[in-house]
C-alpha cells in the first residue's frame, strides 16, 4: 500500500518515487538490493542538484539517435525500472521500435513474471525474457546470464536503465552498444557504457521518449552525425566538473535553513 504523502512536502517527488519502490517491493517484484541501489542513486542526485544537467541532455540526444539507428534495439527492464517508469518504457519501445526484455540481477521466475505483468498493464504488447530467457551471456554466472534469444542476445543496441557494472561490461564484450542511465558517474556501469545518461531514471526516461519522438523524423545522416560527435568520456568529465563547481559554490554560501 502506498503511504499518503502531502503534495506540499518539499521533497514530494522524491518521496513518491520511494513509495513506488516500496510498493513494488511489497508486491514482490522489486528486489531488496533494488531499494539499496535507489539510496545510492539519491545520494548522487543531491550532488548533481536533482535536475537534468547539460551533459545528461547531450547523452539523451545521442541515446535517442543510437536507438533510432539500431537494427535490433532492446530496452532491458528490472524491478526498479518497472516500478518507476513502466509507461515510459512502453512509449520508448513504440517510438524506437525497440523490444522490451525483463532482465534481472536477482532473477526469480516469479519476479520476472510480475514485472512483465506491470509492463503489460502499462501497455506493452510483447515482453521478452520471461519464459524465453533460454540463452546465456558468456562470462556471467548462473541466473544473471540468462537472456532471450530474440532480445538481448541478438540486439545491437541495449538500453539498460539501472544496470550492474559486471553485466554492462559483459554486454560490451559481446560487441553491443550499451546505453546506461545511472546517477553515479563513477560506477562501473557509467564508465563501461557507450552512452551514459547521468540523471534520475524518472526524469531521464520521459526526456528520452520526447527526444526520440522528435528525432524520429530526422534523416539517417543527421542521426549518424549526432553519434559521431558524441564523446562519453567528455560527458562524464563534464558531470564531475558540474558536481565540483556546484559543491564549491554551495560551500561559499549559507547552508543552514531558516525557520
Ligand atoms: P556498478 O556495478 O555499476 O559499479 P553499483 O554496484 O553501485 O555499480 P548497481 O546496483 O550495480 O550499482 O546498479 C545500480 C546503479 O543505479 C547505482 O549506480 C545507482 O547509483 C543507480 N541508481 C539507482 N537508482 C537510480 C535512479 N532512480 N536513477 C538513476 N540511477 C539510479
Ligand atoms: Mg554493481
């Protein structure tokens, strides 16, 4: 059950996000480690200032171009993503022609089925990775390696909103273009992905849908030129510079609140 959060609360958005994860946990499809991961994310959100920063906008643009240019794009969904942005996943899949695949770090058949159900309720017509997670990614052990032979296994571009570093690296070694959404610019995922959107998934996903809808009308050459001009290392450097600058400015000012 979602607990009541007053709209006037100064941290309303953040509290609603937490409530959605708690609800997903109580319904049995968000992993307990997913709750901890969200806490790590929130910490970095405080540091960037809880808004979509310029380097993230650049990455969103490149991500939209990569998804639109892909032959076999896949959006990988875990418990947190299903709890927070199921409608955006469905819309992005529609706009880019991507497949949706449930892909879990802590995989159980029950969680996979429940996530597929959440996505179907949000409008997804096809969800891979439940009964068909029969293929395996080399180098990863046991349940973490299972993927759909029609989805991630043969994908050229994979969007992993919230992923573990190990699996991101494994996807890269398979030659896939990996797009990550991760609030931690220092995580292995952020550093291993081809395109890293350092932003909260609840802000980044709607913006990615919007950008993909806008770029859908563009010529292939224009999309290719966006990708050619994109430098993920420079984007991650810009994120760190943004944090440093912001903290330095805050450190000069008044931090205590008035009552
Ligand atoms: P890595 O394995 O990539 O080095 P990790 O072990 O800290 O990092 P994982 O649990 O593997 O992290 O992945 C979760 C990541 O998702 C974390 O880096 C966390 O900052 C990020 N994260 C959590 N919640 C959100 C959110 N709402 N939006 C964006 N990123 C988030
Ligand atoms: Mg990890």
